[in-house]
C-alpha cells in the first residue's frame, strides 16, 4: 500500500445554515477527523454560509470529498486535489442546478481536455462548429464556472484552516 500523500482545498461556496453541521460531519468522515469549520456569511447569496478548508490525505481524497457532498440541495462547492505520484491533479465543481463536474488540471489549475474528448467533439460536431464549440464548452466545465464565479469572488480574504487525514 502506498504511503503517498496529496493535498487540496475544499471550497464550500454556499450552504444553508442548517446544512453546515452535516457538511462538517461528511468532511470528517472522509478525512477521519472531526471538523469545525469557520463559517462566514456568503455575500453572493444572503442567508447562506461559506467555508473553506485545506486538507492532506491519500490520493483520491478529493474524489471522496466531492462524492460525500454530492447531491445536497442548495450546496455549491469545489474540491481540488494536487497531483501525486501516478495521479493527475483534479478539480470537482458542484452546483444544485448542474450537478457535479470533474476535470483533470495542470499545475496552474487549468483544465486539461484529453485527446479522446476533443476527438468526440469533432465527431459529434460532424462539421458543425457550433456543436464542436458546445462540446468543448462542456469539456471545460464552462457552465459550472459561470455559475460559481460570483461565489468565488465573494470569498476573497476569507480565513482558511488545514486538515490532515489520519493514516
């Protein structure tokens, strides 16, 4: 079994106050540690709260965090996971309206679109540039970025805490 570790960030962009303790419990169950996040008001969505936490854990922890929070009503979040030996870096984005989006990212956080995904866009487009554009937009997660961008800006200057997975 590998002892490799990776790290990342969980950004809870907006959550109803009643959901906050459940989010902390879900995060704690993944990182095997109690979490008490510092919740602040989300100015982009009055009545909602936001928090972020840095984490350290085994490769795949980002996917586990994203899955643990997936599907909860009114919850917007993103999870990042840095690359580790044999594992690419990733980003998961979730909105109530769009569901979850996953992408492989480079060291700067840019989404990397695979050769096969580009070929799919060409084939599906069958010469129609509008369809190719639409498929590449989906591959880049543009709809998720558009929906989450106001929540990202509202989080500037927010406090950050570190969590370390118990191994």
